[in-house]
C-alpha cells in the first residue's frame, strides 16, 4: 500500500494519545515472564511488542519474530536460561542479516547452548535452555545497547547473578539506564560503577507491582518535525509523557528548540508549539539517541537548514542501512547530503522536489520520518503499512491533524 500525502488547509490543533514505548514495553514484558505478579499498563501496540507477547505466551518449537530486532535480542537471552526448552529462533530475511554474534558469544561464555543454523553470527539460532552458573562477562560498550540489556534482563535469574564489564565508550547509555531503572523498580539489586554493572541473584517471591509504560518519545519525534515545519503558532498536544523520562529520545525537547519548537509539560501531557526564532545550523551528537537521526535530517531539509549529525554507527545494522537509505531518498527530493559510517552532513536547500515517491526499505522510521514533508509538498510514502512495526495508528493520527492521505 502506497499513500500520497498533502496538507490542504494547515495543521488542526489536536490532542493525540501515543502508544506506549516499544523499548520499555519489551523490557517489561520479559521481566513479567520471569517474575509473575507484574502488571503492565499502556503497552505498545507495535508489531514488535506483539511478536514479543506471542513468543512469551507460546510454547512453539519454532519462534519467528519477523522484523522485531528487540525481540530477537531479548528472546535469545530468555530462551538461553529456560531449562529443558529447545527452540529455533528466526525472523525475516533482513533479520537474518542483522548480527547477533556479540550477544550469542557473551551468553556462550556464561555456559549457554546456542548454535547458528545458517551463517555464523546471525539468526536463525538453535537454543537449548539450561542453568547458567558462570557470572562474569565482558563486551565492547560500543555495541548495540540491546545486547547488554538482554543480558541484564536475565541477570538476576542466574544462579550467581551477573557482572558485566563494558569496554570503551558506551553507546545509547539512556537505554541502559532505562533497563537498570526498570530492574530496580521490580526489586532487583543493581550496581553500575566504572563501566561495571553488577546484578545480584533474585528469587521469584516478589510483591505484585504495576508498571505503567510511558508513551514512545521516538513516535513523538514525527510531531516535533510536523510542528517545526509549520507556521508560527501551530501546536499539538501529546500524551502520556514524563518530564523525567527514562527514554533517551526525550532529548527531542531540547534538540528541537533550535528548530523553533517549544515543549510545555502539563501532568502527563506535552504541548508542542512553533515559535518564531532564528534558525541556524543543527549540530547533534546522537550516540545516545540514534533512532531520531532520520527525523532530524528530514526536518532540517524541509526547513532549508544545514545539519551535521554524528554518533550514527548503529544505524548501519537496523531494519535497513538507514544512513544510505536516508541519502538515497533525500537526494530524490533535491538534497545535497554526504554520509559516512558514523555521520551525516546535509547542506542547506532552497527547493524541495514535489510528488516524489519515498521508498521505505521495510523500515518504519523511513516512512514516518519523511511524512511531515507533506506540509511543504505532496509526497508519496511507499509500502506505508510498515509503520505498524512501532506505531499502527500513525496515518490515522496524521489525518486527525489535517493531512489528506490517499491510497495510490
């Protein structure tokens, strides 16, 4: 399904309820499976979280998580400690191209029985669950935070707990902090000092606890882009968000100030308003927040602003090579852009090519990051249903704001 978008009469002032954070939901779902008594509110409606729920609730010998990268990492660790259970963990063609070796090797060093069924270092995996008694592991801190989180989520279930030594500079630290905060919330003893994380062994007999998942800040990024590209005075209200959020992408509220968007917190609501300000070059180090790189780059292009983004090395192994995909699609629109393995440089543009069809590469963020450009020119988003991976109601929410969406 391809969708042609345009904005006939400007943005309508609206209040939208955004689905729960996929990152937070998937962490809590795994903790809930390990520690009965946890109740979860405002879970993500995303395909990734649906895949996670189905896998944890089922008893199948073959578990196919399709495109759900978070589920692949977290479930690899989960099944490794499920004594007596044997599964084949697989996914889509693209998932079989996304590396898992760092995590599998770490689990093997703890005693896990994990085999590669096709290519070394990549899914599908054959996992035989067993008791893991080793309690120390070291891995590069620059790898995806999801590898480290996968180990942390099962750590308190290991007979001797777990000590993780992170080597070098940590990538996506806020996502680690989110994991550690959730572990503490369910009563697990954690210590993080000098790049060493220690988790003590923990029993099942816990008091019931309810965890409310915050709405997804990555999903909010597209509305920051919409407001930035709109006339002064345009606003939209989103819920449910926390001013002291665990999510790294909450940095949006600071980053988008330079693009004329002011964030006002009121309880669990945020109101985004376009204000008049002097727009300048956008420079961002996104080591901690790589998932918002696409949105920022597209916003800057729409505003005619130059930007320089760094800390993007993990984007090479996402649903697609996001840096190359961004370059290809922005160039169709008339952008002058250069990418490296870790950075993106965009020159200021004075024109946006109209009625361009944007390829999405099976990547939800490509679809949603480019959609706001419809404020400036009509644009077609190919394979638009890909948004269900993280934000199933995205197109309906855009229509509520006044966008016209036509299936082509």
